[in-house]
């Protein structure tokens, strides 16, 4: 039993993407801003039941979102992630059975849909009170997350996703998915944020530091390396203090503070 295919629609850079997954090991390799991280972030958002926001929706959908009305097809604007899971007679189907809808022995694929959709019936009455387009746009950008709902379904055929066939979708619970699929992620980014962005997330640098500290206690070979790092850290601090003080004196306090804010936003 293995995930054979992942389909993603309308999430950030992933407007309409399909990833074929190998049975043993899959490596996702690509240029910067090609959507590698977006795929993992989307999976993590669904698995952690995190809130989605206006910025999570693909840029090409923004105009349609701003012009949402009674005739808008919400499914066209929804963020979707579809997992296709292959199985055969040798697999233990105890946990997968919750998602099997077709008892045909020749059928060996389960499809699970994760979907974030707009609660049109909730947002439209409010937007109708905002006559000016600019006011509507500002309201949507600021409050969009309050009108989103996340749902998980099991389904048989892609045609079931059409508006007229959606009654065939079988709603599922996140707990059922977690019992079936073990998803773990380790973030490579440095844990430098003081916000709650990293709360509960495993950061590679933190895990490595913890491992190093444990090893340095029991392994004397690490003590020399540890001392070198302490010395280097002290040298860097001195260099930073000298350079930053020169910048501070040269460009002034206000400009310096703006520089720090910009610097932080890029870290």
C-alpha cells in the first residue's frame, strides 16, 4: 500500500499540479520558487488543521475572489489536495477500509480529497453592504480566513468532484486519515522567529543542537569542537558589533531601524 499520486489545485504556486510518487523513495528536486516547499506546507496545514488565509490562494484567483457573487462556482476557487492510494491483496486493509467505497476486487485505488472552500452564503451578505470595490477588496484580504472551511472526503471517480455529483462524496475525519498515513516533517529553516510560527514544529537546527549537546556530554571528542565554536561565536559578535556601530553612525537611527525591520523580513 502506498500513495501513488498527489494532485494539488489553487494553492500558492501550485495552480494545477500532479506529483507521481514512487513506492520506495521519492525525491522532490527543483529550482527555487518552483513549489517544492508549497507542497509540504499544504500537507502540513491539512494535517495540523491550521488556518488557511487569503495569501494561500493562487494569485490567478484573486480577481475572481474579489468579484465573488451568487453565480460563482465555489469549487473553481477551492484549494484541493487529492491523494491516490494503491493497495493489493497482500496489504492489511484494516485502516484503509474506512476509505474503500467500491467492493469490486479489481478496484485497487482509494482517493482522498482535502478541500478548503469559501463559505459563500456567509460572506456575500456582508460584501453586498460594501458598495465600493476597494472596500470589498480590503475586507476580503483582511477577513478572508473567517469565511473558509476545511473538509476531507473519500470518493471514487474524478467526476464526483463536479458540482452536480458532489453528493457522492463521503465526508471523513482527520483522525481517520492520521491513522492511515504517517506524515512527519522537519523544517530546515533556522528557528529565529519570536512569533508562534514555529510553535510545535520540529526545526532541524534545534534538533541538531539538542543532539550535539547530548553527545558533547558523553563524548570528549566533541569538547574541542565545542570550544572552537564558542571562540568563533565570540569573534563574530565582535565583528558584528563593530560593523553595525559604523552603519548606525553613518545612516542615522531612524534609517537604521528601518534597515533592521527589512533585514528581519528576509531572514
